């Protein structure tokens, strides 16, 4: 996570994708969320003349469905995983289970090479 945070300064504007547009604040705090072996979170805060990286683990915040489809996904994951959280959903087993749900629900086709 430290490397990702400090590496942001090396990216070009074209390397970013805007999720929600808005006005940036000079030297404002920056949040980072990165899925890998778990769900990493970090915060970049301006200190003197540079950003300081504060890394953290995403923790196991429960997956809270917002609609019927997500509720069906939660029920499916609960049958295949001992705990369903945003972190476990971002790990390989969570991706596999979510993909299986999509195939089972007819939202995706299983690809065979």
C-alpha cells in the first residue's frame, strides 16, 4: 500500500479515471482503496512540502446489499464463504464466488479456453 500511495505522484493525468467529478483542493487529503490479497486502504495527507502515506487494512466491513440483486448475491456468497465482507469479496475466492453467482444468475457466460 505504501508503494501505491507514493507512486501516485509518478502517474500522468491520463493514467487516472474519474469516478465522481468535483473540484480538487490544493494539498487536500487523498484516499486510496486497493484490492489485492485483501482490501487495502490508505490516506495521503499533506505534511510540510510532501504527501505522507498512512496505510491501513480495509478491515472486514460487512457487505451490505442495497437492492434485491445484491441481496441475492449476499445469500449466494453466504452459502460459499464463512464470512462475507468487502474484504473477502475483493479476494480471489470472493471474485470466483461472485463470478459463479453471475453465471448461475444468467448475467455472464462461463468462458472455457
